[in-house]
């Protein structure tokens, strides 16, 4: 084989390899990135997840197993919902601990003493006793 042809083939191969290395390092422009196709998740937007949302969810399948990005999104959203719920429970427990404990039961309704009239009512049925003088007949 002619040495000139071998030299030209070697130069052409080196030029192709240099061009590929130049493009791979990002100096020859960038290739477009496409998101992998997957079916949309049936999750509500704008609110936290509930147990019913997780119960009716079907994870997207890929060629070998589950679709990684779909499962990652479900786990991220479920984790955020659980963290929000834990913070809410901790806040309620903190507020409950701040409430002073009472010594006896609280009475939320008026009681009737043995005399027959509810406490806080006068003889005339109003909330005050009628203002009667010392000689007034009752």
C-alpha cells in the first residue's frame, strides 16, 4: 500500500477523533436534552397528599421495573406531606402542653342548686335580682 494513502488515512482518523473530543467537551455546541417519556402521575396539585391519593396511585412501569423519575417524584411528594403533617402534630402537642391543667372538671352548662333556681338568675327569671327595698313585699 502506498505510504501517502496510509498517511492520509491516519490524518483523517486523527481529525475525526479530535472533532469528537472537541464536541464531547462541550465546545462544539450542546445536544438537546429530552425528558424521558412517562405517563403523568395521578396526584393532586396544590395540596398535600392523603392516604386515599397514595392508595389509588399506580406507579409507571419501565422496561425493567418501575420508572425511576416517577417513583422519585411520588416519594418526594409523600415525604413532604408526611413532614408537613408531623410539623402540624408537633405544633398541636406544643400548644396542648402550654394549656394549664385544671384541678377539677369544667362545667360548661348552668347547674340548678337544690333550691330550684339556676345559679345566676333572680326570682324574676332575669340575670339580676330585682332591686327591692327593705320594706318591699315579696
